[in-house]
C-alpha cells in the first residue's frame, strides 16, 4: 500500500505538469494575440496614409502631415476642427453623428449608447451597445461629440449630421 506522502508527491507532480502545459499554451496564445495587435496597427497605419486624391485639408499626425482624404470603414477618426465636415468620418461614425444631430443638425438630442444603438438600427444587445459606446467615446475624445454626463452624448453645435 502506497504511503500518503507518496500519493501527495504523485499528485503534486501531476499538477506541476498541468501548470507547465497551461503556461506553454498561454505563451502561444499571447504570441498569437501580439501578432494580431501588430497586424491591426499596421492596417490602421496603411489606411491613414494619403491616397493621392484631392480632398479635405491636411491633418497633422505625429511630425508629418497626413491628408484626410476619404472615409473608409475602419479609418482613423481625425480631431475635429473648423474646416472638417462629417464627410471625413467613416460611414458608421457618420450614422452616429446624424442620429445625435436629429438628422438635420438643427435639433441635436442627447442619447445614451443603448438609445443610440437603436437609433442607428442595431439591436440593443450588450455587444452592439459596447461597439457604439467605443465609437462615441472616440468621437467625444476627438471633439466631434460632447458627453453631457457619463454615458450620455450629444452633437456639438455646428459639428453634426447633415452629410
């Protein structure tokens, strides 16, 4: 009959082997995740490059000017300034701006992210609402929208809708 100490040592060895295997899996998953992050950043950088087409004025990115040309899904949201229109935003962002501007830019409304998701035709499920939240937070951080109170956004006068 095996001793209690022998049984414990055997189980300890088995647990250690399992931990080692899980750590190896974790390292592989982290490496894969890192590759996706790098790929996403590279694609965002490429999409932000000038395309050689006449368009809106230059946007300064870092130390070099980059031309804000045309909006494509996934394009970078530029910092708002007087000479930019909603047309420089990608279609998803334009939809959000139009919904908050009341469609005309005259009757701006304040909405929370759930209401805004419904207003642009999305189901009010958590995944869709969080997607809307990240977009309106980005628009607010770049001066296109105003966060009236936590989670409630509105278009800033003269900056929304009517594209």
